[in-house]
């Protein structure tokens, strides 16, 4: 049991390090980076779990039709909260400068924004929820204590994202982002623990990204 637990933890850390290197050091074209992320965040953990004989899918991938409307309502609420936060703080932070920096870092132009925004909101959010919630939380929780899974999953989620945006965000906003991402990761874990699958966190993540993409579009 311990062997599987530590192997799973090592896999998640390794996947995050690899993608951080791809994003920060290699900086490939967005299509190439997207394909690499699918391989690292999805294919690699799947292969490791199969080698370790750890259950991958099962109940955690069943979506109950009655839950869909609740998930959509939750996603809409998240979109409203994020956009409200933007409207309340747009006079405190220079979002146009931040967006310009992010666009440069991610090799995104006005012409490529729409496909990139759709990928980030739908596909990228799923890849991250698969690694950080399906693997680093739901599966890890079965091999260790819930406390360990909560802390590890939310911490890796926050550190990974801060590593991605650290070059673009000013220090104050970076610290706030780290704290917010950590708390957000804990909330995602809690939602998925209650639901027994990753759809809750995926919908929240996806709609939050839709809101962020809206902010990006408004300032691009």
C-alpha cells in the first residue's frame, strides 16, 4: 500500500515538473504544448496506475443525468463570482498589462485566442482535474489518509499554477494567487469527495476558466 502511495505521489510531482519545464524552459508552440500536456497529465498517470494495479475509472467517471443541471448552475455561479471579482478590482490592477504579458508567455495572439480559450476552458481544465483530483486526490485518498490527499492535491495544484504564472504576475498578486489556488484546490477536493467523481471540480474549473478567458478577451 505504501509503495503504491509513494509511487502515485512521485508520479504527480514528476508530471508537474515536466510540464513546468515545457512551459517555462522549452516554450513550444501552443498546439505542441497541448499535446505534450495530454501525454504527461493523462497518458503517463494512466500508464503508471495500470502498472501499479490501481483502479483508474469506475464510479468516479459516471455522470448522473440529474446532476447535470446542478453542475451547470454551479458553473454559472462560479462565472458570476469571478467576473464580479474582476469588476471590483479592475481599478486596482492593470489587467491589460497582465494580459499582454500572459499572451506573450503563452504565444497567444488575437487571431488564435478563440481556439486557445476553448481548449483552456474545456480540455486543459479536464487534464488538470484528472491529475490533481482523480489521481492526486480520489485515488491517493484510497491509499493514504484523506488529510494527506487534501494537502498534497491542493498544494501541487497551487504550486504548479504559480510556476506557470510567476513570470507574469506582480509579487502581491502572485501571493494572493497562491493562497487562492490553494484554497480553491481544497474546495475542488471537497466537492469531488462529496460527489464521488471529478465532474464537480471540472465544471467549476471550466467555468472559472471561461470567466478568466472573458477577462483576457476584454483586455487583449
